[in-house]
C-alpha cells in the first residue's frame, strides 16, 4: 500500500483520436504526435516511464525497458472539456455533455444577469480570449459594460479591466452568475477574466483569472479519501474544477513552472493521501492558441523536471501522470479541445516495471487505482489496476 500518491494532470495532453472523435469534429487529431516532431520537444524521461510504448503511440524516443507501467485511457463521459475530464479522473461519469452556447447566451438570461449585477453586457458570442479584448476592450472602458463571451467549451466568461471593475468585484459578479447558471444553463465554469492596458493594442489578461465551477453532482474520490482521513491537496486549478468539494488544501499556481516547483516542495512534506496537480499551460497557453512549439517546449520542461521529482520519491510513494482531454495544437479547423485518448503512466518503488496495461475504458480507472493504492474502499466509476502492478 502507498502512503502518498502524486497525480499530475498534463492538461490537454492527448495521445490520439478516440473512436468517436469524428462525432466531436476531431477525426485524426493527435496532440502528442503534433509536438513530438518539433525541435523544442524532449521526451526521454517520459519514454523511461513508458509513454511511447502505449497502445497506438507511434512517435517519440523508444525505451526498450521502461521503468514505469503504462496504459491508454478512453473517456467514457460525453464530453471533451476540463470539467468533465477531471470529474471522470476522480471517478464521476457524465453521460450528458455540459451545455454550450455557440450562438451566444439567450437574451432572457443576460437580462436577468443585468438585473442582478447592475451591469450591461457586450459581445455575447464565442470568441478568442485575446481577440475579444481588442474588439471590445475600449468600449468596455468607455461604457462600463462587461464583456461576456463563451467558446466551444461550456463556459460563461466575464472580462473586465481592473481599473474599471476591481478584481474582487469581478469575482462577486461571477459568483452571482454562477448562482444563476443552473439546469439547462448549467455551464461547467464561470470564468473571471481581468485585464489591464490602455487601448486595444496593449490590452493583456492578468494572472488573476478565477474559475467558478459547477458543483460535482455526486461524490468523487476526493470526498471518499477525505472521509477515510486522507489528505487531499489540490495544486493549480483543482479547487476550481471541483468547486472546492473534497479538496482539503489548495495551493494555487500561476502556471506550469510554479506548479512543478510546488510539487517538488510537496515531495519534501510529510502527508498521507493524494496530491492532485493540474498543469494548465499545456491547454491554456499553447493548445488553444495552436502553438506547437510552445506546447513542445512545455512538454520538454516537464520531461526535464521528472528526474528531480523521482529522486525525491520515498519508498511508499506513487507517481501517476495523465491528462483530461486533448487539444491538438496542429489542428486548425477549430481552437477547441480534441476528443483523444489520454496516457496513464505509473511509477514507484512498490510497483512492477514495464507493465503494458493496454487500453482501458474510463478515466475512472485512475480514481479506483488511487484509492486502491491508499487502501481506501470506494465506489467509483472505473476498474483500478493496482492489483496488476503492485509488487
């Protein structure tokens, strides 16, 4: 049995289109293949864990005898977004996709938003987060109306200049929107998007983004671990994704580099339970912006970090590396997430080496394996693999 599990989600690190990808408009997508051939990419340590020996992976450096166990996971839920992906990782399936609004939000909803907040609305269309500032930022400064927009994801985003609407006020507005957006309007996330700058040419989003997520509709592994007296530490946006439910300690980060530093620091701490880490830059900075070189460089940063972490691992530690969906940076038909398999890599001194676990249906395989490793009996979606890999 393990004492500590470090579960790291490389946000959007897909490894090839799932069989139903065409239904999502994503036939032929492959995030890993898109970056593996770029000069910025390095993957030797991921290869040592078995990444390039996973079913269906035909790129990257090969390692004859990997030290990790490895699998390909197929999503069982009806979605390809961050919220549904993380919920399934935590053992909660979503048979219906979260609502999206490709034509913008209904007039009656925005009228209610204005009535409750006192703010008029600009835009109300699916939009790039940077382009929307160029197109509507100056009007926002002139009129005070909030920039409300969405994307292909299930999100209600509110952008406001920090000098016009102080960040704490923007957060309160988002809380009001979150309380409104239920039922058929129950988007996965309401996102505060503060920005600064003097004009369209220099508007920039700030790091004070904050996500207000839909509460998971049922308990997840986080709740069950807490009930068993285990620590649940959320790093990055884990707290936001689960609306704080089941997260005992939250450590917010500004991006991948800080998330990796925090995870190294946690390796030096004594706790018993789960450290659940999200590395958001893969998705937010590089996947959606279709920046292949930036995505490849982010993968190289993680790859270079791995030996430092592995050196700090204790005999009863387990490292798990996975993803929540794809976001192929070479797929230019959209800037949306892509419906892809995700990797599942496991390493620890208690584990066997080089075990190919094949292809497993449901990201919930992770939740069940985490709980098995920590000796907690749970009822979650997915069938764990602990008994196949423990020495």
